[in-house]
C-alpha cells in the first residue's frame, strides 16, 4: 500500500497543467498568426481541441481534489490515485500527437513514476477494501449540508428508489407523490430567493445545497429524482437574471411550491447546441398584447406534465443577428400525460406534442412540440420589452448552473452504481471465490470510488465559485469530465454483475442506460468541449 504523497501529487498536477497550457498557447499563437479567430482555430484543430478540453478538465478536477487529500490518510490516498489517473489521461491524449500539441516528446516523463506508484494494480487493490468500508470516503460537508444530504437521501430511499424500476420498465410518468413530496420539502425552491417564497439566500451555500440535494435524488433515480429539480432551476435563474419585478413575483413563488412545473424548449430538429440558428418565431400580434409562436421544438423533457415552457424564440426576423435576435418566453400550457398531447386555443392557436421514446432516462419523457400561432401574453416575454433580444443570455444563466447540476446528477448515479457493484461483488461467488476477492474487481471498484469522490469534491469547488459569480468555465469542465466518467463507472458496475447486469431485474442495467444521456443533454460533449471549453481557453491565451 502506497502512503499518500500530496507534495508529489501537486507537482504532478502542475506539470500536467503546464503541458495543457502550453498546448493551448500553441494553438492560439499559430492560429492567430494565420489570421484565425478562436472559433476558427478550434474548427481547424477539432481533435486536438477536443482532447485538450478533456485534459484541461481532468487537470482542474485534480487541482480541486488536492485540498481534499489534506483532510486525512484515506482522503490522501484517494487524491493521489485520482491525480495519477488524471495524469495518465493527459499523457495518453497527447502521446504521438506532440507536434499538434506543440509540446516536446517526453514532456511528462517526470510524472510517470508517480503514476506507476499510485495507479498500479497493487495500490488500487489495496485501496479498494478501505474505501468500501467508508462507502467511497468521507465527504467533509458542513453540518448544515449534512442535514440537507440526510433529508434528501431519506426521501430518495423511501419514495424515489421504490418507484424507479416500475417507471423505467413501464415507461410511466413521474409519480405525483414524488412531485408533491419534493415540493413539501422545498426541493423546488432551493434556488428561488427568500423574498419570492424560496430558500435561496445567495452565496456558495445556495449552490452547494443544490449540488448535495441533486446528488442524493439522483442516487435514487436520475429520471424521476435528480432531474426533477433541474428545469425549475433553469427557469428560476433566467427570471432572477432578466425578469421584471412583476414577473418574479408572479412566477417564482409558483415555481417554489411546484404549483407551476416547468419544461425547457430550446432545441430544434435542425439546431441542437447551435442555438444561434434557431428558427421558431415569436411574432407580435396586431394589438401588441400577445406573441404568436410558430415552429417546432424537440427534446423538450417533461413537456407534457409541465404547466409552462421556458421557450427561446426568434423575435427579430433578421437571422444575421444570430443569438442577438432571440428572446425568452414563459409559455403556459395545459397539463397532459406522457402519451402525447394536442391543444387548441379559442382563436386558433395549436400546440401538439409527440413523445420521443428513449432507451433510458424514463419518467419525465421528452417531446417534439409543434406550435402553430400559439398565443403567449406579451407580459410573458422575460424582461418584457427590455428583454427583447436578450433571451440567449438569460437562458445561458440557467444552463451554466444546469451543467453543474448535471455533474451532480452524474455523481449520484455513479454512487448508486458503485454501491450496487460493491454489494454484488461481495455476495456473488465465482470459481469458489467471491467476485470481490479478485484483483481485477478490486481495481475496478477502487477506481470507481476514486473518480466519484474526486468528481464530488470538484462539484463542491465549482459550486463555491459560482456562489461568487464565477466558475462558468469550470462548470462546463466538470460537466464534460464527470458525464464521460459516469459512462465508464456504470459500464463496469454492470460488467461486475456479469449476465445479471444485462437483466432488467437488477437496477444496474438502468444505471447504465441512464448514464448514456449525460454526455448528450445540457450541451453535447463534443460541442461543449470545442465550442465552450477549448474556445474559452484559447481566448484566455490571447486569441480573439
């Protein structure tokens, strides 16, 4: 067993960060010399930009986990193991592509001794049993957040987990008991300011509380637990950022009590993450009292049960203005079940929703929704006249926090998969030995625990940044890293179950298919890495 060496770990993180920073500067410098702007530099170097974004995200995660490592011997071992794993990731991403990264061959040779020590099979296997006894390792939450954790964990165990399998297998709706129970707990008001009936007081506590609650609900179920509070969060952030005082007083108390459940209608059939190209239009009526919404939105999760849609539409017909011509609306609608819906208004407006069947992430259901002159009061344009053309920015206020929240959902899902795999490994015998006694299993379980705890601690660090009005780039980084990690963790948890992992009677199969959506929604992995993370890094390095 290797004793933790956090001084060496910090040196390794520093060396990896230097390589990543040098590579970013290389792209920025060579691109600028060729007359390219940041977006064009990324497009001309897509593979390198993508790998750099993931490498930078791994390094930031490793930097965040160093503080955790100073809190105890087990914490130190977990931190060193993660730093070794992150360094290995950086090494393998640039290996054989040194010229494209602009770094010398062997630039990270100095870190390999540390990687060998703390990533070795013997070291990881030794870590496995100790971390299992601590259920993944201490979290080191403040007492107030421990109370939040315990409250939402009990609800997730007693209400969410008990219904998750039925909803998944039957492709059923989220049970109303979960919505009402979560409302009674104040789950929908975690980000709503106190003056509007919620529990948010500002600062990092607001964000960390949301992260903790989301993780615990997602541990019970991603589809009918953790994701329930994401859409109200996005609507709340948009209203707080751009809404008029009258709009805040009208809508935020209803969001906090779940009187109004929200869905988000941004993506369109031809435009996913490329929001600037959206076609759905919002045209003022002759009397100026309403806007008529026309066009098609897709992947509108929870679109049937929701009472309002947070809808991004083009209010300026000049499409050359791209995102500057977009406005954000609160669109009321009747409640429907998960099998599709069709509504008409007295003056002829129509809204029709077609459910999109998915292999996982069931319960909330996603829809393609077609609008034909669906009328929305002009008072529901967020910011009213002052908010016209500002919708993209208001929406991003919610989406940036949504990325952090998605990372917390991934952590909760990974924790559930890890616990299932650990339990199965301890109780299943193969060739006369417990599955958990085999070194290969121990290494897998240890790496799961290392990734989960590091991701959790990174989410706390990003929440603290966002509480200060910072951390937008880090929120994208944690989303990119953790959601990809969740695919590996749930895949290996399923593999440890062997044939039973492929059987629906074990929830680990649900964890696996649910995890697959995480790198797709809230910003597809490739777009998030190239158009957000890599572009911002290149801009910071001096490119325009």
